[in-house]
C-alpha cells in the first residue's frame, strides 16, 4: 500500500503522528469523524486493525498508538469503516491498561458511534464483538457492573449465532463475573444460567471456559450452604484438584487464578485465616491488572482485603505492602470516575487502618452502590472492631445489619455461621423504620429507631 510503518517507533515518532492526526482533524472533536463518508475500500484499515491487535498483544504500545493516529489521518480524508471502529476500540482498551480512563472512554464512544452507522445486516457481528470488548474492559471504569449484565447475555447469543464462538462464550463468562462483582442476589436462576453457559461451552469445544463456569457454580453452592466445605471448591459442580490435574501450562495457571479468586473471597467471608493465607500466596504472583475488569475487580478486591486483615493481625509487612499496592490501583480507578471502585477503595482503607469513621464511609459507599455483599462484610468487620473497643451496643447493631445483608444476598451458609457464633441472632428480626439510610455507626444502636428486636425471621435488607 506504499505506507511505511516502523516496527518500534520512538515516542517522539508517536507524538509526531498524533500532531499530524490533529491537523487532519483541524482541531475538531474526535466524534466529528462519525460524519465522514464510508470508505469504498477498507483493506488498509483491516491491515492496520490486524497489526494493532498483534502490537497490543506484544505490549508494543508505541506501534499500537502510531497505528491509531495513522488510521485517524486516513479516516479524515478517505472515510470510516467498521475496521476503523475496531482500531478505536482496541486503543480504548489499551488506554485503560495505561490508566487513561477519560481518553479510553472517548475512543470507546467513537468506536460505538462509528459501527452503528452501518446497516444492521452488515455490522451486527462487528458491533457485538466491539461492544463486548468495551463492555468487559472500558465501561466498568465508569458505569456500575449491574447496569451492563443483561447486555452480556444478549451479546453471547448474537455472537454465537454469527460463529464468533470464543467471544460469545467469553461474554457469558463476563456475565457471571459481573454479577458476582455487583453483589447481586444469589439464586437458582443464576445457577441455571451458568449451567446453560457451561453446556454451551462444552458443546462448542471451548474447554477452557467450562471449568470457570463450574467453579462459578460451586462458589454459589458454597454460599447457599449446599456444599460440605465452604472454603473449598470441591462439590457437585466442581472439583478443583481434579480440574487442575487434567490441564497443564498457561491453561492451568489461568484456572488456578480463577479458582483462587473465588476461594479468597470465600475465605474472607467465612473468616478462614489458613485459606486466606494460602490464597494470598497463590495470587500474589499474578499481575494486578487484567483487561477483563470484572475479573480484576473480584480478584484484587478480596486479595487486598485479605492481605490487610492478615497483615495487621500478624504484622506481615509483605501482605501490608500488597494491600497498599491494590489500594493505589483502586484509588486511581476511583479518581478516574469508576462507580465500582469507590466502595472498594473505601473498604480497603477501612481494612488498612480500622476506625469508626473509615468503616462509616465504607459502609455508606457500599450501601449507596447497592453492593450488598461488601456492605455485609464491612458491617461484620466494623462489629468486630467495635467489640474490641468494648462498644457492645453498636457492635451488636452492626452485626445485626451484617446478618440482614448476608440474608438478602442469599449467603445462607454465612447466615448459619453467624447464628452459631451469635446466639442472639436466632431470635432476632430486623424491622427497618422509615428513617434516612446512612449506614453510619453513630445512627445504629440496638435501642434506636433503626432497630426493633423481636423473635422472627430477618426481612430483606432495604
């Protein structure tokens, strides 16, 4: 095509290409490109798209950036195509890896706007693939996980129907991970949907996904109290040891990561020190960043909470350092506008240095984000801390709140554990009064209008 492209461009070269692109755009916003005509021959865009994918995979970010700015220059003069939308989407994903969240969202919005210009019968597969990529990576840096969950199921169906099997099954996997990260209620509907995804992955030859769906189902069964060992992934849906014994290499490393992500969460929920320590040792070797945002969120959230809990308890400097590294990641996401990171960041701050005000902020943020699972955990930890401060009244109030939230989440095994540990919960009902909901410990006492204690079942957490 007569276009030279350096394999390893310098950052000075990248800056030069960026300036050329800006001149071509004549200083107008990126979104103006959606008004350009459709390219008659987009072969060069297709070549650039394929090359950029390889550049991103090999972490050759200068080359990937050069391709973006070259493609932008072409779009300004020759028009746009679905391939240019893919280049913009790939760039958006890479910018998330560089923590440039605002710029990532600008390119993501441009990619979506461009691909939607094309007739539905020509671009449905491209559009579904692009949306899946952005939904899994870029969108969670701004929007709550719960808002995009239904779309992953639709993208799964669309991509499977167009033969994009791996992307389709991948969307199904993100559905489950986003559901868990959002703290939505655990129920049989979710379990059945994961079973359908697992069967589909098996029938379509996507064996690496099958174990992830099985582990997801076992995680649910453990929390529902339908498994003997609550912190082990060893039951009717999944057997961790057997599954790991059947694979080798990178597939084994990835499954070990995913299984350990579920187990560190279970260990933190059920206060199992030995398992928390075992999972921290497993997970600390993996990079903190993951392009699949929901998977990263689940892993580093509970790795960080467990690291602080054991680090403070055992004065383990290595664990405390790990927890602080994760807190910095969440703080950066929080500053970038991530609705998902904000409650996690405040929860990590409370775990790092427990105190009344820090727990108040964390609990309130979790309640506002409707992350009921984290709200339950922060109330439980706050209760334990208040117990150490000999504040029996507020300690009991927070434990009552934790009990109610775990019940509403559907974690029956945890509810049973709390009833064993705290006999007063056996005869306790939480009746929510029509008072402003803040979740602050100042407002939560056993004798206040927030709580009415009687002998009945706990209602759902409002």
